[in-house]
């Protein structure tokens, strides 16, 4: 009821939004991290090599699905993220005259 409306209003007012697709740099970093975890798991004796390959493959397929297929299906969609620390910095920056923004093409905050 009323409490749910209030909670959703708070979330919407604090969410950062952006396109419903990731960046190539972020996808490469995620795939590289999955590969590193797979390698460490095999060398450490935690996984068989085929299990590590399967895990890294799942990460690769999910990245392609989320960044290529899903983003085209949701072409008008946006991702919304709650990030309390950035929200806090953004509000604190209003007193100093600066503005915290995310540069999508540069994959960096500026």
C-alpha cells in the first residue's frame, strides 16, 4: 500500500540510470576475472579443467546475452542502480560547486 509507494518513490529518486547495455571494457574485465578464477581453481585443485572451462564459458555466454541480445530486445530500456556512496558524493558536491557524473563512452567517473 502506502509504504510500498513511499519506498518505490525513494528508490526512484536515488537511482542512477543508464543504457541497458554494458561496455566492452567492462565485459572484457569480467571475462578476464572469470578466466583468472578458473585458472586459480584448477591450479589449486578446486576444480577439474573442464569445470573451469564450463564456468568461463557461462560467463562469456551471459555477457553476450546481456550486452547484445537483451540490450537489443530492451532497446528503449534503462538500467537503474542504487549506489549510496556516489549519491552521497553527488549531494556533497552541490555545496562545493562540482558535479559527479559517469562518462559512459569513457567508462569512467568524472
